[in-house]
C-alpha cells in the first residue's frame, strides 16, 4: 500500500540544516494497521506529511497504492489526497464555522460528486460514528471525543485506501481514547490501511505492527537500524 | 461549487463582521463616488434619441465673415446657426423625409385668472415635422399639420407640465390659451418628455427642460418675435430698419434639423446645400470657402462639448479613488485571509487544489465587492438627489441626474473589478500556503 525507499527530507535555514528523514525506508502492506512511535523530533510528523503528500522530500522514491508519487505536481498530489488518503489529527482540525454535516462534506466537495451521493455518504459516515443526531451541531458544541468522531466520519465519507492518523487520541481522556481506538480497529477490519503516529504504548499495542523512529530513521527497540528500514527485508503484506 | 463558495464567504464575513464592515464600507465609498461621477458624465454623453440618431442631422451653412473666424476653438467651423433668409430657402427642399427650423422665444401667457397670473413662458417655434422627427410623445391630440405651418394657424402644443398648470392635467385639446395678444387653440398635449439634454438645441443652456409650449414657426413675422437664444451676426447694418431688417441680415439665430433616412438622401441634401451656397456666392454672399455641415446628432453634441471636460476629469479622478480604496483594502483582506491559514491547511489536506482555494477567496472578495457595490449605489443615488436639488437652483430642473440601467450595470462591474483588485493578491497568497505548516496549529 505504501512504500518508501531511501527518503531524505532536510529542512534548511540560513544557519542550520535539519535532517528530518534520512535514508528512510518503509513498507506498509494493504490492510495493515501500523503504529509509528518515537520521541519528539524523531521525524514522525515529517513522515506523516510526506506520506500524506502534504510535503515534498529531497531524495528517494515513494509508491502509494502501486503508483509512484515521488514527483507529482501540486494538483496531482491534491487529487491523491482527496481520493486515496484520509487524515485524522490530534487536534481534530474541524472547521469551526461549519456544522458537523458540512465538515464531513468538505473532502467530498472537492470531488465533484452529485449532491445526493454526497448526502448519502455523509449520513452513512455519521451513522457509523454514532453522530447522526448531531449533524447540525457546530464543533464547539461537541466534546473532544465527538469532535474526533466527526473527523473520522470525514475520513469515512471519502472512503480512502489509507488513513494517516497523527496522535488521534492525544487530546482525549482514557474512555474516549478507547472509543476512538475501537472505531479505528473496526475501520481497519473493513480493509482500510491505517498508519497511526502515537506516543501511547496502549494505543500502539492495538496495531498490527509497531515501528520506532529515531533521528529520522526506523530503528529497533535498542535504537539500531531495523530490518524494517530495508524494504527488501520487510514482509510484504500488499 | 459557486454556491458552496458563496456560503463559505458569507460565513467568513459573519465571523469577523467588524472587519468585514470596514472592507465593505471602503468599497461602498469608492463605488458611491465613482458611480456618481460616472453617472454625471453619462447623463451628458448618452444618446438622447438612439432609435433615430443616425438619420437626424443638424444643418449649418458658412455664411460668416471672411475677415475673422467664427468664435470658438476651431476657426474652420461655420456658425452654429443659420440666417432666416437661408432657412427660408433650404426649407423648400423636398429631399429630407422631415425637416424643421426652430428657435425659442419668451412670450407672455395669460392663464385663466383663477389659475394664475400672466407670466413669461419659453416657447419653441418650429415646424410640424418637429414632433414626428424627434419622436415626441403625445398624451392628448397630436402636433399640427403642414397647413397650420403655412397659415400660420393659431395652434399650440403644450407640455404635460404646462397642461397641468393651465388646465389641471385634463385633456385640453380644443381649448384656447392666450399668448401675448392672440388666442391659440391647443391641438396636442405632450406626454412626459424629459430628455436629459435638450439635444435639439444645444446652442445654449442645453440642460434646461424642453419648452412648455410649441407653436408654428411662421408666427415669427406676424407677432414680430425675437429669439431668446444665441444670435451671432456680422456685416453692415441691413438697409431695411427694424424687425424686417433683422430677417434679411447676416444674423445667425435659427437651428435647422433634417431627417435623411439613407446615405443617398444625405448626399443629395449635401449637394443641394452646396448648389444653394454656390448660387448665393454669385449674388455676393457666402464669401468664405464652401463649408456646409450636415452633422449627425451625436457628432453635433460632441462638437458642442455637451460633455463638460470637468465631468470627464471628475469621472477619471473618482475611478482612481475607487482603485485607491481597493488597494488599501488589499492589506485588510490579506490579514483576514492569512488568519485563516489553519483552515486552508485543512482544506488542502482534504484535497482542495490551490485553484480551489484561490477561487474560494476570490468569490469572497467578489461578494464583498458586490455588497459594497449595492451600498455604494444607494449612496450614489442619494448623491444624485443632492446634485439634482443643486441643479434645480441653477436650471429650474431637478431631474437631470438619473441612474439608468447601463450606469447600474457599470456600478456592478466596478464593484466586481474593485473586489478583484482588492482580493486577487491576498487570494493568490493564501492559495500558496503549504498545508503541512498549519495543520499542527489548527
């Protein structure tokens, strides 16, 4: 589903170069649920940005769903984000002026779907996350857990092949965390690939596989470059 | 998608309504000023009779002094009016479909004592063709016929306002009014006829309304009437003294219009005028080179500078003012849009292209522009009312400045352009925002 080979991403300022990803290689199979862990500054967010085509990289190759997406135009990346990738953020990233229904509608608006089709997808997604009765509520009228469920509904409505979740339970209490993780597991069981960045060992434990990052590289638990870093050695689940 | 973008734009305007009000107000101010001055200029410049302006011609003959040019900024131009004797001769032509010489006078009208006191009233003396030639609308009756021209028969046509004044607005056809020492029968009452510029006589005071009373030209002689318009003359005093002497001299005081429906007719009429002048030259008149003019309505209005240069200058200045308003608002819009960067980041992450973000923000700018435009148009209408009130003190006419459909459309177009000027750069800037940068800070 997702394969990166020798990805290098450097942030440059006048004074310093920061190697956020260095010879970063990773393969995630279709239908996998992978947890990405690592300390702050290890490159988790950079990896998610690159994987989600929100940012470019300097060297290496990246295949997504069998397609080489290493050097795409901005419009092409937007199209792939819209059709194939769903994002779940720690801070939910709902648009405060739009109600729940319209927030879920946002990615569909950029897909030129007929209104009836959009409505059906939104209603189904809200039903799946149990928020049908809150369709006309504003985000500010919902709890954190409910807001994250709206964000998940927004992903579900788009029916992506890959979900990238950036600490999806980071702002939630334990009860809500369990609810969201249950929801992600159910989505994964339907065949959607999930790559989740998390600091929580409990959440990571619910993934099929845990990947540790350090200094922009995949490492094993002792901090040595892991076999996972070499795609040719990684098990192919695709 | 347009409706969606409009809804997003409305939500954005509501979110920070004070800033939105400042931006809309800025555009409204610019639109009000530019619309007001553009309308002012348009009032002078628009075609007063679009359905016939290409077949109506103003006639001039160069009978002027060979020693000095006719006054004005172009020494090659003939006098703006013609002499009585030339008028009599060229009116004999049967080439024009219609023709009318004319001048205006100022005569005492004696209303019913119960209605009012006698007062001096502007009267236009013209021929029967005047009314059909200029498509003058009638409420009651009609104009007089050519037999009444020849008589002349004691007939008049009243304006709607004069009929209101003298007869309380009733159908006065067949009733009589007394003018100076004569009783004249009303044959027609005009419907409301208020051309902004009195285009059939732009030799003087062309902002004034059409005259309240029209009567046959040929009352000139029996009533010994004098023109109340411009009169230019040269040459020695006529050998005949008094009123008749003025008619045979080189004094130019009559306006002459002809309707020539085809190019051939126009050529034939120009040939006729040339032949007439050449014949007069043999008799010792027309000492200057042949210089007749048969000028269409709009060209004649342009030549007479019906559009004041000041009106054009003020319109240009007001458009620059609108541009300055829009440029000043650019900074406010940029700040407003950049404050929304996290939301833009989310939309980009969810699949919006840069173009989608650009269009979304341009739609918001255009909505701001249109809202400013509507308010600006309302302010401009108020400004035009004020200008009409001022105009009334100068010309006794309070309906000169009106916003018509083309001006309203121009106002809308200016609003959209102002919205674009103010918003294109901010929209372009925000559509370039890298999505990843703002997702963490949302």
